[in-house]
C-alpha cells in the first residue's frame, strides 16, 4: 500500500501448498524502500519471509501487537533452522528483526506518519492476531485488512472484535465456501472420538501447528480430564484410565510457555479456570518430548497415547516420523484438526485414506493407510462463511469495496457470491 509517500506492507509470509511465490526482485517496491511492515499474526504463512526481507535490505519498522511480538522470534528461529543458514546468521537475523519490531495495544488509534493513523483490533485467530485499519486524516479514506479472522468460541482466545467499516476491505476467504460444525459440542465430539480411537489401545496422532492449535488441543483435553461433566461422560479418559498425552514439538512447548505468560490476553473462560487453581493448558500426564532421543523412544512406545506433533499439514516436522511408523497400523488413528492446503501430505492422507487400499508416499517409500482417518472441522482457527459475513455485517459503516484474498478459488467465488447477494461490492 502506497499512501502519502509511505510504502506500507501487511504481512510477509511463506505460501503453503501450491500457492505461487513471487520473487522479491519482482515486487513493485524494493525491500529497502519499505517504511513499515505490519504483521497481523505470527503464523509462518504471514511472517515466514521476514528473514529474506531483512537480508534484502529492509530496515523499516515492524508493527504488530504485544503478543505477536513475543511470538515472532521463536517462530522464525524454528523456520530458519530448515534453511542453509549458520547459527550465527540465524542469531543475527533474529536480533535485527527483534530490534525493528514494536508491539501495540488493541483498540487504540496511533499516529503513524504523514497524516496516517492505524488501529489494531483482536482477530481471534491465534493469540495476538489482529486486523488493521488505516485512516488518512485529510481525506478520511480508510483501508481495513482483516488478517486471518478466527471463529467464535475458540479456547483461550477472545472472539473477534467488531470492526469499523472502510472504503476498502481486504478480507480473507479461507473457509468462504463452507460452514463449520457447531463448536459448542466440540469437546463432546473430541471425547467421543478419543474414546473410540483409544479403545483398542492404539495411538492417536494429531498433526498440529505449534502456534495456536497445539494450545487449543491441550486446553480441551484438560477439560475432558478435569471437568466433572466430562469425567462422567468419558470414564475411560479419566483418573486411573487417563491416557498419556505427549507434545512432540520443541517449538510447540516453547509457544505453550509463552501462551502461559500472556494470560492477560486470554478469554474470560480461561482466566476464570485459572483463577480457581486449574491451569488451563497444563495437567497431570501431559509430557514434553524435548529431545530427539525421547522422540525416538516415543515411536517405539506402546499405546494407548495421544501424540500432538507438527507440522499441522504434515509438510515437515516430527509428525512425519510418527506417520512413517504408525500410518500402516490399523489400531492407530490420525485426527486432522485444521485446514489442509492443496498438495500437502495432510490433504493427500485425507483423500487417499478414504479409498480401499489407499496409500501415500513418504520420502519415496509407499505407506499403506490402515490407520483410521478422522477430520474434526470444528477446530478450524478460521471463521467460516457465516462467520466472515457476520463480521462484515457487524460493521457500523458498510465497506465501499471488498477484495478477497487468502483462499482457494472456490472459496473466494462462493464468498463473493454470498456477499454480493447481500448488496456488497466485491472485486473480481
């Protein structure tokens, strides 16, 4: 975005699946010419190219919320570990990014420069996620970037704030063509699924992103283990029968610790649970798998067990080892609790797991899919079509134009149609 002589960029992520990557040298503005980079949240598909941007000369200011600032460096250090960078280079890039970054509070308007103001609203997607509204003082023109909008009733997180309207709304559309399951029954469905899956003493593998999804799962498993309502409904998950739960993700463990320190940004329910002495993302028989030796031992260990490991789309990380060892075992189960982008291994397992004698290739080796494959869509961190439309309709001022981003073509087309039906102007 170019306004009043300022070059402003919103997010700088690594695409996932088959999304096209535009080389930085083909961008309309050079990295060193960018004045500000705003970050809506700390997922890698929104911050992952930051190290490359800095290496190419970016030295402007990075603006985001306080929780996102706390999460940026752990997320990027983990991502840079997969690149051909020395430890000294990773440390130097991390320090530079941290020095350029500034955290701001929600729902306060701040002066940027040259007559531009901005305000960050809670997007309810992950801890610290925000939408951003820019206003030009002289003309009153405004642009609103939704970032990734979360669904309501998400564990730990407040619901998305209402936003003021804008002349132009840049709106995400990840689930613009579908509706989620009723989230109010989500813990019940998780309890039912775990009870069935663990009845044969197998393992349940849950591919989960280290940031956001892992903490939600821990929270809801804690509810199953400690809430009297669920103790009666699922006796096989409680007390002497309680299965062990393993977080097999060093980054997931680090992010969970950061979530614990940022309790002031939790929702009312999580704060209430904590105030009564029950830490909502910690419980007995929750184990941290910190080193690779423990990870290897976990693969050899007999069930029953619940193993949460990254990455969420099975594109890397320790989940790949668990799939290689356990996908061809009939008593095991895989729970997919988030969006699986096209061409990712997660999408392929869901697709071919439905077919008789289905299989996938992992590191060139054919693996038959004998484990149970389950998709729990109520765990999406993105608002569905209804949620997106309700968020737009809640604005006091109707957006003059809407531009859809961050979604596959089918999702964008369906959401555009639904918005136009309600009288909104949506760009082609």
